[in-house]
């Protein structure tokens, strides 16, 4: 039962500051996903936690144990973690069984070693593969062996760096699900870097969103999805629509945006900003009075749902709206849009960060 | 809980993810550096004994300039031809669909098993070699081409055939795609092979002495033997060392900052194999021609001499000489491996000491055997316990030929993907356990090749062996010399044939592609 | 490589290492009655003599064969630490070099007196064993008039017809003798004239004889026994004969193989015995028959088909001074023959 706690972590690679003032706490036993664009430092963070990169400031704690403070570090081979890098990294000169048993201490008996290896292989669904060589396995099987290898020493913390990225779509979903349930069942504190927004939302207990070497927001999937701190962050977890808006600073604030037409009074203090809307938070109706209209320019049909692209007057770009069920409209039709869901207001001049 | 601190964290993370080398490693590297420096130290000591008048005479006379020009021209000519022929043969073997590929590959490398003096003798006895310099170019080119071929073959294997497909779709013809796509990728490996050729030519004595070509090695030998003036000879040898450092400098600047650190090239397709009858015929004839000239001819001459013998063969002597050769050469090869590994490890990490150890080792490689022999005589005779023992002889071999193994070992260490060593570290392995469990097994094929190269070279070595061997200890090379010195060429033939036969074994092993690492790359 | 294979390899190698190191110390067994010899004379020819010595006296011989000059260089490098007891050299030059470094011991008067005064060192530290005469080897069908003097060889009609081996110690000894008798200036003149006559250069005397036989060159300056040696090797008659110059001509220089005892040797009396053995009448006669050389002790003996030593009328030359090859080499280099 180990909590992963990172405080004010700073990392320099050469002259470049890659991570700055990074704070993140992953409660013991939970599965966390780390989302962010390429180059934001996700892999560096993982490698720093693993001990492969030396930080310049900040502290990392595994439970009660201080693992690194400023540039004093506990070397990686003493940290008792599991690390799955992107390339899997099975040792090509060793068999599957030897790979899995690689980290096991020399002092345990042969019999014990054998049983641990078999147990691990069974855990990942590869019973009987002990004697095979890595080059004889498919990509998915290799990932599973790598996982078995990492888990064989019952690590307190497991770090995964996009481990499913080079698998095909269907396999990715299936394997990801298996792996996550395995880790959750064994109550291992896990941190997974991923590009896949949906996968992260589905599997994680905690989602951390990174930008430019810094964790900007973290929370439950629902929390970060529904309450992103900015449009940019919102993008990490799903499609977002940012509409320019103005609100009237009165006791009852009224909202004016291409989607919200407030007739009448425009006097009083007006604050400019934007609102963030998720595609599923807009409903499409037949042309109705009192609602803003838009013209359908494209329909993307996904089978289980569809995404309509519409031209909204007052807004330069196409907006996307997600609808479920059969699509009742065609391209070119003018429809009415209704905004359901919370008003997420983002001020024009944000105070601080 | 032990914590390891470091002052400048950002520097540690720079680009060298491999981490700082341990003290033991540095000590080992320094030891190798010292061992390699021994002959140079000897030369400097002797050269310092020279009086200034003689110094000026030797350095600035016209003859020295002549020798300088002859030596440089010989090196340039041989390197040029050997590189050209070597790349061509390797290209043909890698890109044309030829029958018996494995056999051809072994046969084109085999000439390396024939010592240059044996080679020269057989060609001389045939009687149609042109004048001295040209003859030397021919002989040395033929015997050293395999070093380039070997390097080029390995380099071709690492090229992704898909790139050539793309090049073709972009409108490049065969020749253009070779120069613009293939060559840049093989130039580093070929450069290393050519470097060995250059240093070999600089140090060769057998061929140039028999053909009367005035190179530094011959001048050094003549000075030792003629005037017993070891100071002048040492001075000439130092000039030789200076030339080899120039050569090494050129190779290093020619070598691009290679991307060897990560084996990131995924071979998605093998190189396309030409199948047209015309290309197959041309390639096959060219290769067969080389094999005939470089391998078959000297062998046939040796065989002819062998069968024209009148006295019966002393089998015991043959057997003893063979066993002696194999045991002392093997010992030398193993010592070389032990000395080379720390240097290679340090060089891969691009540390100061690694770079300089590697360069020192290369420098020593250009020294003729007589210099190495005398240096160790001078050093070893102070210690009667080790003087004229097989141990010291093996040690001499290891320093003489260390350069050949260091290059190969360094490359194979560099090819071990960093992420594997990192993963091993996260799996609880200390640095030394990572080395033994991951790095060394993965680098094993390259380490083996390097060691075999030293083994092979040690078997053929003559001048240092003559001086350092225990009295009464004969190797196949010394037996050959014993007989050819008195012009008993047919007496020498059985020893020469046996030497070539035994040397063929490590040569054959070296010529095979290493399948284990290939598998790793083809994932 | 798996662990078990690695272990097997290591045990095999340790076994090899042990064998190798054991064979190394083979020499150090019979410390009391054994001699270490550095022999510039090749094994093929000298070994029977060594065997006969061992049989007669019971003294074991540890012989290190090599090139005389290389062995001399090695002894010079080893200095006082040299393990050699006796140095047997193929020519006087190498002996002289070692003697010049004061590394040889004085020999017994009895040994020195076995040979004529010009065949032993004035410093009394080495003595000649066999004689090697310089001759003109030639193809009888291509050389009608035999030259009587070396000065004829620089005449125009000899252009391109003569072969020499300038790197060979015996040729250099010949030039040294010329410097001794005629002076440096005259020698340089002779050499320049020779050089202008485009002589064919070879590395070894044996190659010269071979070339004459093959028709590449008409004649060459070599040591007398090479004609015999090459014929033996090729197993047939060769189209080469030996010719001497007129008496006391420099071309008839007789060089010698000789021996010296190392000053640091601990077996000096045994080494003396060996020298005495080699200078004995029986062994000297054997040299003439088996190796086709001249006996220094018995100059009246003649190798097959050749005049006796006392008939050759070699030029009067101080052999000990033949070791100073520095000037000779410098001259040869200056003239462009080296």
C-alpha cells in the first residue's frame, strides 16, 4: 500500500527545464493516467520516478520512504518499482520464463522461482509460454510478458509509458482493460502515460493533465472532464468547443454567446470571456423559435453515434455536436441548437495561472 | 538506505544516460592505456639517446623524405583499392542473388588467413609480379581487402531495404541510390575497416621487405640490422607513430557522430536482391576472380611446393608447432579481450579516458612487430621471471592486436539498446549485474569476433615472436621463417599450409553474420 | 552465451593456459649442465653439430634460432640481463656490434690460437668458425669472359647485367672492406658508377641465384654456398656457376661466421667447450662437407667444385672492423642503393 507523492519536482535535461514545480499525489492502490501533448514531459516524469533521471529540485516519496530529494536520489535498482517503457524491452537473448524471472533474487530456490514465473504467466494469460523466445511472440504477447516481468517482484508502484501504443485498436482496448483490472485487483499504485483520452477516462481512478512540464489539473475522470480549468486542458480529455461570450455582471448574470441569445438589455457591466461546451451538451432540434439556428455542413457517422458539423452564425469555425441514435437531418438543413449542461465560464483575462 | 548525491544533476542527465563509469572500470582502462603506451615509451627513451647531429641527419635527409613519400603513397594506394574492392564485393554479396552465398562469403574473407610474407613468396615464385612498388600494392591490397569486406558486409546488413524502395520511387537509379542512400549509412563501418587496412600497411614488413619497397618498416629493420643503431631506428619508428596518429585523426573526423547508441533502425525489408542473369554473372565472376587471385593462387603454389618435397614430413614437429601456435595465440586473444572490454565500455560512454585509450591502442597497432618485440625485450629482460615466457609473448600479441578487437567490441556494446539496460536497472540489477546479465550476452557476438581477429593475427605474427618466445618454442610462423630464411620454401610449405588451415577456422567464424543480434533487430 | 557454455569455455582455456605456461619453463630444468645459445646460423645446418656436441659431452643445449642481426639487436637490448651464454653469428658484423658494446668475455688463448690472426678479434672476444667467400655467380652461357676484378663490373658492357643485394649483411661487409682498403671517397666513386650501371637489386642472395637461373640477370655478387643451396632446394642442376676474381681482389672477400661468449654468462667454461668442439678438426671438416662452407682451421679443405680457402687469396682485411656498418650504410643510402 504505497502512495506516490511528488512535490515541487524540477528536472533539467541539459540546459532545458523539462519539468517545473510538478506536484502530483497518487493515492495508494489507485490507477492514475497521465495525459498531455507530445513534449510536455510525461515520459521524463515517469523516468524520474523510476530513478533513471536525476531531478534538480523537489521530492519524491513512495509511501513513507523518501526516494529523491533535490538531486540526491535512491538508485533505480533499489526502488522496487515496475517499469514498462514504450518499447516493451524484453531481453532478446533470454526466454520468456527467464525474462519474467529476471528480477527475482538469486537466493530463492529453483522451485520457488519456477512457481512465481508460472504464476505470473498465468496472470497475464500466457501459461505454457515459458520456453518461447521474445522474437517468437506477437506485439501484444510481448507487452504481457513485460508486464509479468515487472510484476514478478510485487512492486509497490508500477509505471507504464504508453505500453499499448503499437498495438492495433481492438487489441489495445482488450489488453488495456486486462492490464488495468489486473493492477487494480492487486491494489498496485499505478501511473500510466497515455495519448488515448478515452482509455484514460475509462480505466483511471485519477487523471493528471500535464502541460509544459507541469501538472495543471488532476482529479477524478468525471471531475476533470466536467470541470476543466481551461480550454486547452479540456482538450486533453475530449473534444471541446470554446465560444466567445459576454456576461452581464448583475445579480443574475445573463449570458450572450452565439448559442445564447439574450434579447433586450445590454446595459450594465459586461464581462467578456468564453464558455466551454462539450459536443454532447448541445441538442439538435428542428428549427424552433427562440433558439439559435445553424446549418449542417457535414455529418460524421460512427455507427453508435454521429458528430454533426454546423456553421453557427457569430462564430467563424464549424462547431461539432454529438448526437446518438439515428440521424434525422441531412446536410444543408438549418436546425436549432439548444445548450444543455453547465456553463463553464473562462474569463478573458485570467488571473494568474 | 543509501543515497547517491551529485553536484550537477543536469549534467548527469545531459545526453549520457549510461551514467558515470565506476572506479574499477577507469582503473582497468588506465591499465590498458599504460600497456599500450609501453612500446611508445620505449621508443621515446631510445630516441632521446640520439645525439643532435644524427637526429638532424636522420630527420632531414632526402632519403627520409623518400621513405615518407613511398610509405604514404603505399598506404593511400592500398586503402583506395582495398576499400573499392571490399565495398564492391560486399555490395555484390548483399545485393545480388548469388548461389552458395555462405560459401562465397567465407571464401572472400579467407585471404586474411594467409600471412603477407607467405603470400608474397608464393607470388614471387610464380615469377610474374611487376616492379616492387606495384607488386606491394597488389599483394597488400589482396590480403587486406577482407577487412573492408567484413566491415561493409556487416554495415549492409543494417540497412533497411525499404529505404531503397523509397529512393527508387523518388526517381533515383541504382548508382544514385547507392551514393545518396546506402553509402552514408555504411561509411562509418567502412571507415573503420579502411583504418585497419591503413595501419596494417604501415606496420607490414613481410611483403615490403621481400619486394624491396622502401617504407618505414623496412628502414627501421635495416637500421636495426645494419648499424645496430637503436636510437635512429627508434626515431624512425616515432615518425611512423606520428603518421599513424594522423591516419587515426583522419578516420575519426571522417566518422560522423554516429547514431549507434540506439539500434533504432527497424529493418522492415531486406535489401532487394538483383536477379537478372547479367548482374548475377558479372557479380559472380568478379567475386570468383578475387577469390582466385587472392586465395587460390597462393594456396596452389603452396600445394605445389608441398608435393615437390623430397624429405618426409616430421609430424611431431608439425603437431608441436601447431599446438604451440594455437595455445599462445589463444592466450593472447583472451588477454586482448580482457584488456579491450574496459576500453570499449569507456569509449562507448564517450569519456575522456575511453577516447584516449582507444586512440593509444590504435596507434600501437601501426608499429611493426620488431618494435614491439624490442620494446618488450627491453622491458621484459629486467624481469627474468617473465622474460621469454609464453605469458609475455601472449601479452605482446594482445597489445599488438588490441586495436582489432577494441573496434569490434565497442560497436557491439554500443548496439546494446540503452532502454534494455535501463529496464534491467529498474528490475533491481546493480551496474555490474546489468553488465554480466544483459550487456555482455547481447554484445557477445561482437566480442567473439574481435577476439577471433586477435587470435588470427597472433597466429601469423613473426618478428615479435622470434624475439620473445621461450628458447625452443616454435610456432608455425617461426617454422616457416626458419625454412624460408635458408630458401627452403618447400620445407616451409607444410607449415604454411597448416597455418592457413588453422587460421581458416576463426576466419570462417568471423565471416558468418551474427544471427542473435539480427533477431533482436528484426523485431 | 549461456552460463554453462561459458563455464566450459573458461575451464578449457585455463587448461590451455596451464599447458602453455608449463611449456614455457621447459628450458629452466637442467640448470647445471645446459647452455643457452643465440644462433644466427639456421637450425637446418647447425643442429647436427649441436646434437653431436651434446652426445659427446652430455651438455644440453637450449638454442634460440634467429637472424644474426636481429639476435645481436636483441642481445644489445637485453644488455646485462641477457639469458644467452653463447652468441653464434652468421657474419662478423653482428659479432662486432655485440663486442663493441663490451658484452663479450675474453676467450681462452688456446681457442684463439686455433685460427689465423686475422680470423679472430683483436679484442680477443670472438673467434671465426667457418668461412664464407664472396663470389660472382653467373650463367655460363651468357657470360663468356669472366671479370677478374670488381672494377670491371662498373664498365659500360655490364649495364643492367649485374645483381646485388644491398640490404644483405655480406654485401655490406664487402663495401665496408672497400672503405677500409680504398677509403671512403674511392668507394663512393665506385658505388656511384655501379649505380649508374643499373644493377638489379634483390633482397636475398638466394633470390639472385634463382634469378640467374631463370634468365632474369646474367650474374650477381653473392656468397659462395648459395649456388649449392639453391640447386639443393630446387632438386636439380641449375644454370649457375661460381667464379672468383683475381687474387687479393676485393671481390674475393672472405667473411666468417663466428662465436663469442657473453660476459654475463654463468657457463663460460661450458661455452668454451662448445667453441673448442666447433673448431676441432673433425667438426671443421664436417662443415666443409655438410654445409659447403670453408673451414677456418683447415684452409686447405675445399668444398665440392670450389678452390680451397688458401687458394682464393682473399684480400687482407681486418674482419673485426667489418662490424662498423654505419658508414657503409650511410654511403649506400647516399648513393641511392639502399
